[in-house]
């Protein structure tokens, strides 16, 4: 069978199983309300936590930098694409994260690949929470390290795995700071304790914690006051920061090594000037407009308690990510379609993004949502939940 015939067969199967999802087209700027299919709907599916995708200070910074420096860098960092902008931003980011150094990447995905493939050799062991992000899973797959995938946030399972790994040279525990599909926070203090006991190093992926948790959005390490005890912090510039890219913040020796050997850094063109300038302006916003983070949390608490009071199963998560657990893929799709028809865009999430039988609607409120927006959403969720016999 030809490659394309095989792909076609699979796509047809997804259509038959109603598991094929056409990409939703948004024809407006990303905000608390967006235009889909010619209608304005409330956006509950973006990672635009603080509304920075369209913040005037970021837009202006991107425009000014683009006018001065152009739209692209023309090269990878290690050859001719290392602009003064990158270096200055990384120094500022390291100071913000309170680490020795930082390095930016084209995405959070490539930042995870960079760290894992640079650190782990066949003589090492890696301990990864079963719900870690796909980029951590893929990064580990690219290495020859011994893999221990422990049950989600199960510290007993983690300790058993650590105790089993005595033959390994280096041990790396890697965890999402905030789990992306459930919104729960990693048990970092317990992980750090185990890491000390078993002489392991901790790496946290703060994609959903940067700009959300900790002082001025410094992330999960700051939230738990664990500075100096989680040596590797990966993050994204694509969610709360509102732009695109990823970073690694940590010891100078790690950053130095990554700049010499990390394949995504060596072999993929550096971030454009407008992107770096906008990320830099986002740091100003985090430091000077903390009311955005306060508003994000007010909205989170209002929306979460509203859903809970309606009787939905929203899981144990504490952060702005709130899943509405529906289990069956087809139910999640139907729920999501009905929501959209009623003016709320909240995407259904199912296999392969989450395990089979764990389908859900996954919502993320932002600082931009008004109380009226969220009250309207709760009303639509109530009607939809009742219509489908869920509540
Ligand atoms: N890690 C986690 C936990 C994520 O949720 C994401 C985004 N889906 C990433 C990494 C990748 O970040 P980016 O979108 O910047 O590639």
C-alpha cells in the first residue's frame, strides 16, 4: 500500500468514528471574544492567560523592533543569527527567574528536546510523570537513558523508581510545573525532597506556570520558594507571555553547554527581532502590571467554583486550566459543538491528546474575560450539561 493510501485509510476511519476534527478557523485577533464562522463567541480555549497576545506594549515593541531590525534573523544563533536583542533578553530573563543564565529557543517544545537530549546518556536514568507534555516524552525518546514513567504525581511510585536506579550514573526527575490537561500543580517540594535523598536533579517544565504562578509570574519554583533546588527550569514564551518561543533558565554551565551542542539551537533559525522585543515588553508588563495576574486568579476562582456548584466534575486542578471531565470522545465532541452553537468556544480534548476514556472539555480563563463573559459561559455550560444529561 502506498504511504498516501495508508494515510487516507486512517483519515477515513477517524471520520467514521467521528474522531476527525477539522481545524477551527479564527478570523479575529486572539482575545476574550473571537470570531468563528462569522460569529463572535467567548474564547475559553486559548493559553492567552494574561491577554498579552494583543497587549499594546507588546504590539508596539514588536513593530518598533521589526522596523529597526527587520522581520527575520537570517541564520541560526551559532552562525550569524545571534542578535544583541537575544543576548540582552536572556540576561534579563535569567535575572527575573533568579538563575545564573537563560537561553531562548524557537518553542517550548524544542527547549524540552534540547535539554533532555543534551543531558541524558545511556548511563543515566530519567524519571518522568506519566502526564508530562508530549515534548518531554519525545525528548526522552530521543535518548538512550533508562526510562521510568511514574504514575501521575505519585511520590511513592517515584521513590520506588529512584530506589531501583542505583546502577545509573545521573538521575533526572522531569515534571510539568502545571499539568497542561488537568491544571494541577506538580508536588515540587516532595519531588525536591526525593531528589535530595536519591541525588537526582530536578527539571520543571513551566509552560503553564510562567506568568501564572509565583511572584509576578516567575513560575512554580518561585511559587514554592524552591530557588536553587530545581536547577533546570524550562518555559514557554507562547502562553502567558503571549508571543512564541521557549527558554531554559538554569546554571551557567548548562546554558553554555546547550549553546554549543543542543540540536534545536544549532540547527534551527533564531527567533525574529519582533518576537524577542515583544517578549521583552512582556517582562515589563509582568513586573509593572501585576493586576493582570490578580485578575486571572479572580476569574479562575469565579469560574471554577461556578462549574463545581453546577455539579460538573472538574478534577482536582487549582489553576486557570479547568477540565470538564466527560470521559467519552463522542460526548466531548458533542458538548463542544453545542457550546459553540450557543456562543462559547471550548474545545473538546480526546485521544491522542489525553488517554482513551479521559475525554474532556478543557477551558482556560484569561485576565481579559469580564464577569459577564464568565457568567454567560456558566449559563451555557449549565444548559448544555442538562441537555446532555450530565448534570
Ligand atoms: N510544555 C507544556 C507543558 C505545554 O503545554 C506546551 C504547549 N502545548 C509546551 C511545552 C510547548 O510549548 P510551545 O507551544 O511553546 O512549543
